[in-house]
């Protein structure tokens, strides 16, 4: 049986590592991904030295039963285990453990450093088509593509879209390997669309490169991620009132329970962290009307307390705000175009009837995570959607899937052999974008894949991998 994982970032590499450790002889594993992010993905492969993890090192192990594995891999001291380390280092850890698992695996294990652009059903198998024109057959496919490429900002004019003054993705590199922020002049007036973690990374990178000009960041509510404390807060147990509210299937009831509890807990961060083990089950139990209510009214506030900043990054942003070099506003971009001397934008501040016309030198899109498969430009996800093999979540949170991680087709039926893991499952699980939830899902999915029926005769006969696929151990097919 051949299992192909498409996407070699965190979810894909951790799933591949789990399979390599438990798969028996006769299973053929194939990991497909872009060469420059293999084993690391965008989050850890395209990061810069100043980009920090927003979780303490001692909690970043890639397996649920060994959460401190990353800290041990680095041989950290007890004090250093509570620090927030560079994301590049974490990428090296993921790549190292992938290689180590492949070396001792009983299964065949190959990597294909190419982009997968299409997956087509052929009988009981799937044909995977690659960007270089090659293709191969496989029995199982796992979509582990991570977040989708950022969509075009509404209101951005066609001339600005192709102008260097518009940066659609801060870490996009040119042919010389330079990312887009490298060409921002030191004195430029910068407008950043988004006030979350991507904005924080963008601002920190600009500062490390000597940026002196004013930076304005906007989002509809103007909320910044809240910080971690320098010292971790002690964990707490949820009281019966909150546990009952989690079983109620009612967003308002849970919100009332949390509001009554928040004033008496030592630190709100402990309360947020205590909720996490219950949130997948809670989300699954919510009716669509309740999910919609949460997404419309509460999601932005949840995001800023759930996805927090390392203390040092928060302090740096606050210092910039105090100096007036960074301004955060609750506003919406209505229009942006390439003017004769500057980028001309029209903004409407929250609660205001009138719009404001302003000028900037550079416009940066930093709106972060996108999982809307209905509007995505991702070639593989778009092809699967158009073919009816996957179907969109009604709230734009990814694709529909069942509890066995199987994708649901346009008719709502499971597509046998086509699975998904990672952010595209937000519509089913909500909490499935961070390490603690992903490492549990990877283990569950690995076991599910190996319980699948035996390999098809056709894959055994015709399923040779394309030339250039690199075996990760000497015995791999």
C-alpha cells in the first residue's frame, strides 16, 4: 500500500514521522512538498532569525507523549525551556526528526520535492500530478497543505497589484532570494493591513533592517494579540459551571460562565489554556447558527487571547507605539491605488460614517491565516474543489470532513482514501492549527491510514514514483 502525504510542513512531516515509526514492511510512504520548505513548511522554513515561536520551548515537542522533546533535542537548561526560541530552530528540529524516523523505518520512504498540482481518482486509487509534468499512482492521499495562499485584498486597484509598493505576502522572495520587505525604503510610510501575529513579524523585520519611517497597522477592530507572561501561569481546572456550559451547545451560555469566572482566576491565560482540550468537542457540538454567532461576534477577541505574542515582541511593539512610530487603528480599507507620487488609500475608521483619504509609500498585506477553499488560488485545492472531490465548509473555514479525517465530496459522501489534516479542518474541529492539537491528530490519522484496506493491484503494478524522487533510507523503494 502506498500512502502519499501532500504538504511537507509541520502537519505533513509530523504525520510522515508517525507513519515511518509504526508502518510495517510493505507500506510505501511518499512525502510530497516544495523543496525550499521540505520538512519545515512556510511557518518554519520562511521565517527569519527574529521570528520567535509563540509557545514556550518545553511545550513544542512534536509528539503528545513527549511534549518536552524539542527542549531535550536542544539540551536546554530548565530556565531556557520556558523561553520563546526562533522558529528557524524549530524547523531544523522537525527536519531532523523526519530524517531520523526515515532511517529506521521498516516501510519504504521517499520524498518528492515538487509541488502537487492535481489529484485525480482512478478506480480505487489516485493519480498525483506534479508541477514538472510527472505523475504517479497511490492508494491513499493526505492533504496536509497548511494554510492557503493569501487572497487579493478587496479594493486594491490593478496598477497597484503589480507595483513594488504593494506587498501581497511579506515573505515572498524574488529570484535573488530576497523577501519583499528588503526593498522597503528606510523612511517609507508603511500601511500594514492586519494587526495579528503576521503584522508583528512584519514590523519586527522592518525594524531589524533599520526602518525609521512611520508604520500604521489597521484591522476592523484594531486588536493586537495579547502577550504571554515572562513566567508561565500555573494551570487551573475548569469548574462545573464552565464544564456544563461546554456541553450546552450554546455560545452565550459559555460566554456567561467564562465572564463570571475570569475575575477570580489568577491569570486569564490559564483559563484560555484550560479550555483548549475541550474545544474540538465543543465546536463539533455547535449548530451552524451557534458557529455563525461565534464567528461574527467573538472570533476576533478569541484570536487575540488564544494566539499570543512572546513577551519580548510585545514589549518592542509597545515601545514603538509609545514613541508614535507604530499606530494601530480600527479601520477598514475601502480603496487603494497607485498614485503619481504615493499609494493613495481610502479608509473608514470603525464607528465613523465618513471615509479618510491618506497616502503611504508601501502597502503590506499581513492578514494571516486563510482557509477559504471556495475563493483560493491554490492550484491543487482548487482542482479538487472543481472536481467535486472536496467541498467547502459553509463558513469558509476549510473543507468538510468526517471524524475519520476523510474528505467529503460535493454530495457530502466520504471520499474513500482521501484524507486531510491541518488548518483546512478548522470547520470541523476549530482548534487544529497549533502544535498540541496537530500532534494528536497526526497520531490518530497515522493509525487510521494503516487500518485501511490492502493496496490495489494497479498501484503495485503501475505505481513507480517519478524520476528524481529521493529515498530517505537505503532500502526505500
